DNA sequence: GTCTATACTTGGATAGAC
DNA sequence: GTCTATCCAAGTATAGAC
């Protein structure tokens, strides 16, 4: 199917998800992609450059998925349901894990942290706008700054991913989404029709 | 001062904090501890065993600090203040970072995840009891299960640590603690004297 | 573009002197 | 307990054939 470049990115995502940053070597990624180790350096220059490219790829595609989610949900309860579904999909595909591995792995390599932060930057704005939109129709919407909530949401997703991967048990995390749905229902009932 | 074993553990904590799991080699840790690389294997058997010992050391000491915190705070507002102070101390000393690095690093090594999970297990119980105690006097205390809140709190701390280390900016995280304090004040005011 | 071969580096781990 | 010396495995990166 895809060319070697594309398959290397896909393989890098898989290795990051399954074995983490410290195991994401050129040899292991190339083996997964079914090609030679030297091609990593031909196409991307270095292993870290490939890993950043993989992160950017995941980030772009997931942002689109989240945007579609936001466009099709009205109530907070709907939003909680959709968020739960997307979170499950991310766990299955390892999208969030790619991010957590890159964040912690970036500590070891000079300059890598800045590049990861650059990938994460658009998510700040996206999450802020999403929270603002979601809380606009809520009675508590004017009480909390969207930036703060967005920061907490991103941090929460990262932390949940870490705990889930450690225990290999996503039930406690999913229970929190169910709890959020109940809370959303309550808030929706307080103002069923936005002005 | 301390014997070599103790200094190796201290050095392992420093390296994990500053450079992450993938850079925590026997050579680098021993150099930091001012001793020979072979002593890592003499005292601990393997590098991973040393890293687990370092994590256990941090876990034990921090649990004591958190317990003292809990014993000396009555209102939710007090609790938020204390939590903020402890979180700052943890950031400075890199205690939470040791945990996040071990969680993500454990993905690469068979069996390591289980050992990290064992260290984290007592924190589950501790956080659950702490949340139960803190919410006992609150009007919303009976509405949310302590286990769920505790899970969210632990995940939130992990996520905040990751974002803070990535951006090297703890202000957004500290702002969340200030927000929690305001919320705590409100809840405290609803029931100033517990029954 | 893709491969083989290789130079170079780093790391885990052990043996054995002291 | 601590050191030196060493073996072996794995990784990054490059040169050069095809």
C-alpha cells in the first residue's frame, strides 16, 4: 500500500505504543515496517525526527476526529458520551500513549521537548475553544475560565492514559466518563434550551 | 555521609528526574553517586532493580509527608492550600517525575509494570481514604464515590506533572490549585461545622 | 530508494584483583 | 565493598553497491 515513508511512521506509532520511547529504535521500527534500518535515516535524518513526525501525524488526524465530535454534539451529556467513545478509540489505537511516551522521552534529548510542545500547542487553543463552547449554555459557564478547564482536561487525559496503561484496566477511567455524563445531564436540565 | 547503597538510590532519583528513564543507565547513575558502575549490580542486581528501589524510596517518604498534611488540615480550603504546597515541593524534588518516568519506561521491560503498579497500589487506598475524609463534612460528599475521585486525583497529578515538565512552566498547574481553594471555600461555607 | 556492510558508541553484566 | 578490565549485545549513523 503506502510508500515506505508512510509505513515507517505507522510502525513508529506502533512501537511507541507497545514498547515505549526507550525501545523505539531505528532497527525495531524498520523491522516492523518491513524495510531496512538505514531507511529511517534516509527518509527522516534521525530516529528522533521520525518519532516527532509520527507524533505530528497522530496529532493532526486526532484533531480532525475531535473536531467532528465537537461539531455533532449539543448537550453536555452528549459531549460526555462522545468523549468516552473517542477516549476508547484512542486507547485502542494508542494515540495518547504516543504523546505520553514522547513527553517523558523528550527529557533525555536536548531540544526534543520544545518540538513536542509545539505539537501540543494547537491542542491548547482547541481545548480552550471546545470548553468555552461546551460551557456557554451552562449556568456555571461564566464562573470558570476556559483556559484553566482546558489545561485540566488535557492533564487529566494524559494521567488517565498512564494509569490505564500501567494497570491494563480501563474500567476506572471509563467510570469517570460515566460520572461526567451524569453531571452533564444535571447541568443540561438546569438550562435545557440555550438562549 | 550515607553508604553507597543510599547514594545510588539518591543518584537514581536525580537521573530519572533530570534525564528520564531511557537515560538512567548504570554508568550515569554511578557517576552521579561518585562510585563505580559495577556497584549497581553488586548492591541491586540490575539497573531496573535499582530504579524500582528508588521509586519505592520516594513513595514511602512522600506517603509520610502526605499523611502529615492530611492530619493537620480540617477545611477543604486548608486542604487545597496544603496540596498546593506539597505539589510544589514534589515538582522541585522531582518526586512525581520519578513515577511518571517509571510508568512510561516500564512499557519496554517485561514485568516492570507490575512492580510499579505494586508501588502505586497503597496510594490508591491512601487517596481513597483521604478523599472520603475530606468529603465527609461536605454537602456533596455522599454524591460521589471516593474511589472515583481518588482515581481522578492521582491521574490529574500525573498529567499535571507531565505538562509542567514539558513546558517548564508550573503556573497553569498552580492556578488550578488556587481554583480548587476557591471551590473548597464555597463548600466549607455551606457547612462550616461538621456534625 | 533500498540494500549490505561497517565504524563507532553506549550500556548491561560478570570475573577477578585488592 | 569497591575497583579494573572485559565480553557481549544493541544502537546510531554513514558509505557505497545496486
